[in-house]
């Protein structure tokens, strides 16, 4: 067996249908008295519901979370938390809202309670990302890791099918890269394969019946495992490309991950054969790259960057940005091969590997 280092991340998870009813108790467990509730504009009603549940423990609602956490939004939310004398933040929603909570915690140290309504997985990681001047900068800091996460699959029943699929494949990307991360370990390997397996089985089920609570529960379970993997080991080429495309070209987060992942896996296939075997096995496919591509294609997700707003004229610039400040990767980044990867993703070609 290879040598490895494993560091467990602290955190409390409350999982199950109806788990949101435990919110008040969990706020008390944190020792908090005034919570700022965060959401996107579209999820204002959910945030208000949470604030109503908290009663006098709710300091207010900030509903301007957006993709990729612009630094201006982060500063506005931090200032509001200070003015309202909030001593914790409750993030209701997906990765955008959790990311905003992390940006507040990074500066203030406020504890975060996350209530995920998508399969993003950000709630299980100490990773933050903030976009400034068109560039998304990421980092790791233990103080941004949510102290408590409430997973209630009932809250995902209204998540549109299309976003459910892309959010689920986004979660798969976290586990897939964890299998060939430079600091991978056997514990994370087990969680990664099980998370991919759970999501691969759940997504077709929830597409067939969006109200299937068992499928929704399995997807949320898989996303939790994939998020743990992302929070415990490093990222590689796939995440670098998606951070570049999202932060610099404002492409939608989950859709970008869905489109890029098969091509990143194909790029790394020969350099990480054991990881590819695990991914293919979890998805019951012949190859990792093709299995992920087919999962997206067969469930109605976009498979081409041009479908989500990427311009052909920007591919050269995207390649150049991705080659800067590279993440560790099983296969060295080669400019010509990376540019071809982006072209294949732009056109939506089925990976050959």
C-alpha cells in the first residue's frame, strides 16, 4: 500500500427528510444568538422561511449571492453582518450562497451553518473562491468550513431537473479528481467511488420522477461524499479549467463542470489508470470519460461550451489563463493538448478515451 497522510475535517452533519426542523437546535448548539440568513435573489422565499423559523435569532436576510462571489458582494455582505451584529451566517442554497458565507467567514471568522439545496458540495470544504477584476482566486482556510450542515432532501424537490443533473455531475467532478489528486488517500478513494456510484444511479431516477424522494436522498448522499473528498484532497486540471471559464468568462458553474469533466478525464486517462477504473466501475461504463459524457448526454445536460455562452474567439485566452498558476495534475499541462481539450469541450465532441 502506498504511503499517505489523512486529515479529517471537523464538522457536524444532520441528514434526513425533515432535517430542517432541527435548525433552531443547531443554532443553539453553535452557541449563536443572531444569524444573518444568506440566499440568491431567486431563493429569497426560502431564506425568509428560514428566518421565520429562527424567530428572534434571525438578524436579517441578505439575498444577493451570485455565482463566483464577486468581491464587491462579499464586502457588502460582510458590512451588513457587522451592522446587524450577527454572530453566525446561515447559507441557504447552492454553491453561490455557501461561497458568500465563506467570504464572510474568511474576513470575520463568523461560523457558518449551511443548508444545501443543490448538490454542489461546497458546504463540506474549507475552499473559498472570490472573483476580482475578472479573475477567480481560490484558497483554503479552516475558518471558512461550515460548522454544521443540514441535509434535507425535501428541500431539493423543487430543484429543476436540468440543474439537478448538472449539479450532480459537478459533484462527481469533485470525487473524480480526488481519485488522482497528488494527496489522494485510501479513505477518500472509498468515499469518492461510493459518491460517484450514488449520483450515477440517482440522476436518471430523479429525472424520470423529480418528486422521487429516494432518488433525491441518494443524490444528496452522493454529493455529501463527493464534497468530503473535495474538502480533504487537492484539485487538478478539471477544477483549474472550470475556475478559469467561470471566473474569467462568467459561465454557469455546474454546467461548465458538466461539460469539461469528460474531456479532463480523457486528458488524464493514461496518467491515472487506477482512478479511471474506479470512475468507470462506479458509473458502470467502459471508460471514465465516456461514462461521464453519456451520463450528461442521456439526462439532457449540455455537453458543449458553445451551448452555455462560451465564444470561440475566447478559447485561446482561456488556454493561456489555465496555464498560469497550474494545479498539480497527473499529466503535465501541454499548451497544444490543452487547447485541443478546450476545442473538444467547446464543440461537445464525445471523448475517444
